[in-house]
DNA sequence: CGGATCACG
DNA sequence: GACGTACGTGATCCGA
């Protein structure tokens, strides 16, 4: 006993739970408390305890935790760890459970005010080493790597349980390029953004370790700067030497703390079964509980939480933040589906759906446009592999030898309708707005609904950028969450010229495809819906997005009337003018060319005509955009203005006057846009086919197109828009008293800004103030602002400084927002809508700064989106309560709603609309600024402004 | 199919 | 060690 080597394990509990939280799936225990990180922590302790009898296993073990956020380091440097935002909402309740778990294992849990876990670990490690013990620090914190090494045969090493990796001198040298005793020097140079240790600006891990390795120490590296040849690096080393020296102190571990418990108290031989059993039972860790009884060895591969969790928690794992482990569901089996071809079988399915209370539904149609598509079939799913397809309009091609037996479409809808309208049966869709619109056109009402696409959006908006795995389409969701690739539409119907309508797909194949979609939707719902509560998405889903689906569906079905003759006349006028301009442009160019080709135009302007200032972008092509042409025009190039006019007219013609005529639905005589509820990462809607959110308004010539948007006779159009909503929200969110006051007093906000910034309001200062206001909302840079205001970046920087000084909350808002996003990975609106920014920590500066600007804007733009969505949800009930049954909500353009209503209703409807919009934030959120709404009416959309 | 351009909030 | 600047969209055209 006496000569057995003692081996102390020191567990860095605080850092472990943060890592476990981010790497493990969001599990909850039977009471609904989030326990993902606790589970990871518990399995980690279990694993260590399993090694008790091993040759080099622990003889002594303790868990070290951080007690509070302040430490003696804050006295040296008040900003130390000042960037740390609050931990995520579903992690906070897990902190006390970590202590519970530790006590459950009957292990000492040590924490001390004013000391960080790292310092206690260092002090215990050194003390044990002095006594000749071996020490293993269970952590992956790079600061602790300074301690690694051997003194008189007693070694300190580290264990990263997540990577199952021992860390000793070679691993440290590989990571830092220097031995452990120089790690502190490297850290002092490179700094640490998480702990807010400054280091030297512009020096990262690579340069830091190179410098220290070359010169042998931090001091030597700093001293060497004098003799370096002139460079950025030299300047930085000289200028920020003080930062590095202070950082060196901050990263130094305090190795002589008073030890609150003696080493002997850390001795362990066996983990007593109680109270561990009680703890495991309480939190539903039943597989561990079972093992406790059997005393079996390595971790089991399943547990009652989720089969994937036990495995991934214990070792490295590659759990992604957004992948929920698979609940136990049988593998998907397309041969299990039923083709429903008789009334009896259909009744049976409808009955079972009602009994089940939850059914996934998918419709198959003949086209993608919900306002033109014919219903071809319906599929239902009641459970995994428990799905059917009800073909309703198949056949009509020579693919069928004889027409298949089908339930009559009208009869089928009669049988399904009561179930679809049954308030006690939840219908789950993937993009339900589409199905709702198709079914509504057949007179079928569907309620209540859930939507896996919207759930996914409310959980994961912004995850996976540049289209990499971030979408919310069914195929993507299925691969991401179910690890299953569904049959693709093109595999069933083909593509291009060889494509066939779905109604001509043989029934067996159609069933595989259609029933699978319902099955997948059902499975996705089981996966995604529970995550809402765990991850804090319930509010925005239940209060904003889910109720919005039928509202937007109805708006799409309403459509808006456009005056075809008027558009045709405009097209004709534009065409004539375009032709004339083209002739003049060719004449000025001295040759014919395609004016619409930026490439050819650039060559004409800068090569042939020899105008100065041509700049080629990375595609090797001259830029000929508006700003370039305007400059050329100012320099006396008559061709530039002609091209600008040509561009404006051909844009208006092709995008609007021609395209809108095409978009008129032959059945309704109106234009029906399609809104995407998941199109914009910030939570805004987007509009397609046609896009009615970018109809011209800024120029007189463009506004003519708005004149073609008209009401039915006897009606008017009413446009209601929020005035400066984003600036109001910025004033509220950044708590800028001056701005809040200005809004309360109904002042012109840009003028007020001009007064604050420049001391007087003129046309010029107001315009500049307006530009600056927007720059703030969009995440400012001196260069960006300089470009817009046509001033030097230095001057722009002065203005930014002045702005921050005059409106002191703004800078704090920006810093706090960015810190939160860096820590949590996402931003949040006032209503809890998350937008993820996976590139916020990118090493690529342009990429990172792009994310930062987007992250500054997202809470503001997103809150504005939440507010108008809430107004939309409440609008129709409010109008109905006011007996205004003929007011129809047609369009949404981010901060504007467009209605069509009888002239006689204008007065009373205006009041209701104004009220609903102005009050849309409450009661969930009480704003410090009023929301002002401007309302106009007229015989066209243009006239309504 | 990507880039350039330009329409909107 | 260089990079390249305002956020969020969608439609159209050109040209590889």
C-alpha cells in the first residue's frame, strides 16, 4: 500500500459542462429540466470511476468548479472575462445539477470565492506533485497545459475525455511549438478573446509560438523587436508591449492558493451505490442505473433517453449542435405503405387519424403554383411506416394499360374533410401553406396545423450558410435529422423535357414517393417539435409563426388586381423609348453592341471610347454599375446617361410591366404572389412568383407601375405602414434616451440626429444624418460610411465617434449583441426569434466582419418582422370583431400592409388597422417608444401612399 | 449556373 | 499574411 504510487485526478468541472453543453444533444429529464450537459458530465465521471481499479487509475479524485465570475485577475485588469455573456437559458438550470451529480458520486467538489478553478487546480496539482504523486488534470483548457511535466518522478499530465486523449509534453509542443513552461509566454502574446485577454493585437497563435520558440521567452521576443526591420509586426510589438506583459500576468496560474480541503480527503476506493442510484433515477439516466445494479463494464450502447446519446456522450463524438439524436423508430420502409383505392379503406384511414389525434398530411399536385395546381392525391401518416397514399387523379396516359381504380375525388374530400377540420386532430405538414391553399381551392378547410418547415426555421434559421445544409426543405431535413434520403421528385417524374406529371406516375411508384413524404414529415415532427421547448423557440413558433401560416395562405389566395391594359401600354411606351435609346447609344459608341451586356459595355466605355477610371472586379470584367455610370456622366460622358436610362426602362419592362401581365391568374384575374415564411434568415417574409415586395416607388417613372395595382370597383386600396420602425426598435433595444424622447415627441428623427451631430438642420445635414442612421442599423464601418457620404474614412470615423457619443447606448448594444452571438452562436429578437451566425468566429476577416454586421442588424430587422407578423395574425379577427367583413388583407411589404376594402369602410377600418399595428408588440413586449402607423387610401397602390 | 445589376424595405 | 467593407431579399440578363 505504502509504495503504490498515488494518482490524483483533478476534474475541471466548469469548462467541461460548457463543452458538453455545446457538443451534446439537448436532452431533458422526465420533469422537463434540460440535462444534456449533466448527462455528459455524469458519463464522464462514470468513466473515470470505472478506472479506479486500473493500473494508473485514480487513487484520489476531486472536481473543481468556478464559484463566481470575479477573481483577483479583475483587480489587475477590470476587463478580464468581461466579454462573457450570460450562459444560455437551457444551460443555467444545469449548473446546480453538476454539484448534485458530483455529490451523487460521493466525490469532493471544491470551489472558492475569488479564485478560478484553474488556480485551484494548479495549486492542488503542485502540492500533490511535491508529495511525489502523479496528477492528471481532466480538462482541455489550454491555460492548464502550462503545468504539464515531471518533477522528481512525479508527473502532471492532462486528459481530454471528449477526445479520449492524454496530453503530455509532445502534445503541448505540437499545439504550441514550445514546451509547457513557455506556453504562458505564447498565450500572453496571442491573447484570448474568450477570456478577453488582450495579447498583442494582430498576433495570433502562429506568430506567437514562432516568436517565443525563436527567442526562447516572451521577454526576449519583445526585446528583439528593436532590431527587427520595419514591419507591421515590429510596430505592434513595440506599441503593445505593455499589453503583452499584463497578459503574461493574467495567464499565470496561481499555484499557491490556500487549499480548502486536504489531499487525503480526496481519496476514493469505491463509489457507494447510494446516493448515486437516486440521482440517476431522478433524471432518467436508466441505462446507467441498470449498470449500477449489474456492475457491468463499459458504457452500454443504449439508454432510455436516446440511443445515440450514451455513445456520443462518453467519447469524442461528433454531435452537431442541431442534430437531435434519433428516437427509437423503425427504419423507413417504402414497401410498408398502402395505396388507398376504395371508399372503405379511406374511411378506415380517416377514422384512425381521428383516433390518433395527430396525422401528417401531404398533397400531390400537378404543378408547383398552389393557385394553379390540380389536386392529384393525398397522403397520410399516423406513425413510422404507417402511411398511405390516396390517388385521386391518376391515369390519362398510356403508362396505364387500363385506368386504375380510384376513389372519386369529391367523395374522398367529403370523407377526409371532417378529419381535416376537426379541432382535436392536429394536421402536420411540411410547408403547410401550400397544401392549405390547394385544399382551400377545393373548398376544404384544414385546422389546426403544425408545420415542420416552420419549426425547423424557428430552431435553425441561419445555420449552415451559403446553402450548405442550412435549408428547411423536406429532403434536406430528412437527411439532416433522420439520416434518410427520401425519393426525389425528379427520380419519380424525371426532369426537363422527359418530365411527366405526377398524375401519370404508376400508383405503386407514386405511393412510395407520396406516402414516404407524409411518413418523413411525421418523423420530423417527432424530432423537431420537442426541441422548441428545450431551445426556447416555443414562443416565436406558437405566438408568431404558426398562427401566421393560414393568414399568409389566405392573403396569397386573395391576390391583387392589376390593370393589364395599363401595363401593356407602359410596356409599349418603354419599348419605344428603349429602342430610341439603343440607337443613340450605338451611335455614341460608334458600333452596335448588346447594351444589356455589362461585359460588352465595359469594353466599349473603357477600351474603345477610352474613358478613365475603369475598374475590373475579380471576374476580370469592368464594373459598369450605377455608381460608375453616374461618375462617367459627371465627367462628361453623354453615353453614360443614355445607358442609365436604358437600364432603368428595360428593368421596368422586363421585370414588371411584361412579367406582371404574365402573372395574372386566368381563373381569378388577379396576381397571387407566394410568400416564403422561411426565406429570410432574420424572420422577414420574402415574396416570389412574382415578387410583390419590390414594386418600384422611388422614381416617378417606376411609380407608374404602382398605378396599375388597383381595387375592384366600389373599393379602394389602403396602405398602412410603420414609420421608422427599425430606428424606433433600435432606440428601444439600445436604450438611447435621446432617440426615445424624440420619437415620443413625434419629432423627425433624421432632423433630430442632424441637430445632435452637426448642430443644425439643413437639407444636407439631414440627408447625412439619415445615411448615418441607416449605417448604424446595418453595422457600420468607417469605409462603408465614407463611400456613402463621399468623405474620407477619417472623417467618417469622426462622425461615428460623434454618433456614439451623442447616442451612448448604441455602442454598448453593438458590443453586447456581438458578444452574445460569439458565445451562443445566435442572436435573438425581442420575441425570442433566433438567427444563427456560424461564421461569427471565422478566421477569414471579411467573412467574420460580414457576419458581425448581419448580427448587429438581425435583432432589429427580426423584431420588426415579428411585430408586423403579430399584427397580421390579429388583423382579421380584429376586423371581424368590428363587423368589417369585406376588408381583405392582400400584401405585406416588410413594414407595410395593403388592404382592399369598400370605400364606405375606410374610416372605421383605418382605426382598427392602425390600432392593431400600433399595439402589435404588446402584451409580450412593452416598448419604450410608440409605434407610429401612416395610412393612406386611393384608387391605386400609388395613390394610397 | 454564377455574376452583375437593380427593384424594394 | 492579405483581405475589403451597410443589413435583408428576388428577377432578369448575359455568357461560360
